[in-house]
C-alpha cells in the first residue's frame, strides 16, 4: 500500500518508513536499485538523491508512470520507468540487459493516490465506479460482486478480508444485486453496513470486504509471492530486499518467505540426499528479526501508516532456490 501522507500540489508525498527503507538498502554510487511499486515516486526520489545510482521503477498503474515523467526528466539516464508488475521484475529488467541489482524496495498494496481518487473505485468513503483495477484492465470489482456465486463471494471475503461475517455479507450482496446490479462504491458499502455492525475500534464495516475485493481483483497476494521469488533471482550477493506491508496477510507471506530462505529455517535432516541439502542453502540472511514499525511522529503525520511494517533480508551467494527448481518465475 504505497501509503503517503495527505498532500497538496505543493506538498510532496512522503512514503511510509522512508528513512528505514533507505537505511536498509544503503544506496551507493554506481549501484542499481529497483522500486517495484513506484506509486508517487517517494522511494525512487530518495534513492536517487542519496547516491549517484540508477533506479528501475516499476508500476502496473499507467497513471503512476505518467506522473513519473517529470521525475525521469530530472534524473535523465538514472531513472528508468517500466510498465508492468513487480512479480515480473527479473524478466522486465532482463529485456533491458539488467540481470543483477543491489537493492529492491517493495511497498505493497494500494496507494493513497488510488484510494483518494474516487474514479478508481477503491474507497468506501467516496462514491465512484466500483472498479478497483490497478491496471485499468481485466475484471473489475463490479464484475466480481455481480457475477460470482454466493459461496465464492463468501470465500473471497473471508480469505482476503478476514471478515468473520463473510457469509452474511455475501448473502446480502447476492440479494441486493438481484434488484439492482452494483456499479457504485457507496451502493456496495451501504449494503455491507446494513448487515455488519461497526466494530468497537471504529473501523468501518465495509473495510474488510473492500480490502478482500481489491486483493482478489488485482491478485495482490499472488503478485507478492511472485515478486519475492523474482527478487531472490535478481539480487546480487550482498543486495538487500526491503518490503513494507500493511496487513497480516501480506506480512505473513513476507515473513514466511524470508525465514524459509534464510538460516532461520529448520536445518535439513542428515538423511536428506546431498543434492537436496545443497538446494536448501540459505539464499538470504535476515537483517530484521522483528519488523520495523513507524514511530509516533510518523503515525501522527500520516495515520494511514499505523499498520505498516518493514522486513529486510540480504542476499547470500547461494543459487536462487526457484532457479534450482527449474525456473525463477
């Protein structure tokens, strides 16, 4: 979730845990870095200003890349904007002759700019088309809620939204769409609010269902998994991976990947064949045993950063496990 503080045309977006990401990646002159979730360009700008390096900035949202044109003009020959998904970063960069990099930053999820743009349909607080597509292509959230069976909707809402009332919400959606198909965000939000009470913590009843639909529409968890494996293939020995996530589903994937790929993973059995033991050599060393969290000052400046957490790992010289298995993607 490229979550940034509220801004005006004169106030730049400030990405979450910016100082921590820079400290983790340790940008150096001549280095090559990837900002896999370009968004408003906050991490990219900071990397380019911190060292005379190159940054390959990837984003699946055409609007984000269009906004990056001015930054690219400011850093000619050092900033390279790439359209695509960060899960495909190794293939995307290989087409430009880049096969190894020194650091990768990922700020996963939806960006504040996408949330705040009612035309994108991510927010349950502003009326807009029920879209949620980061790439502006493919099946929209409206398509999902208007066509999927009740059982499938309930599973999506439970799995990706961790909504304990998922079956109740799915039943209400199916009943409402029989009278009027969903096309607007507030129509869906109102249907959810009618069957789910506001929690004691004040979280809007529509929060979890909207999160679930967004994750499903954009295959965000699958993309994160592919991105982590692609980063393993792309990083050179000593290169670092810094991942900022915003909810437990994302963080669990990052935590599991880094621990599985590191010396923290369970030691192989002495009965395993030599080839298997070699293939399980740690490909990462953990830099953060516990995730870095935003401080009170950052949360006060940007309340959306409250749930952020960053995990960092450093690449070893071991062959990427996916590559050993026969493919890195």
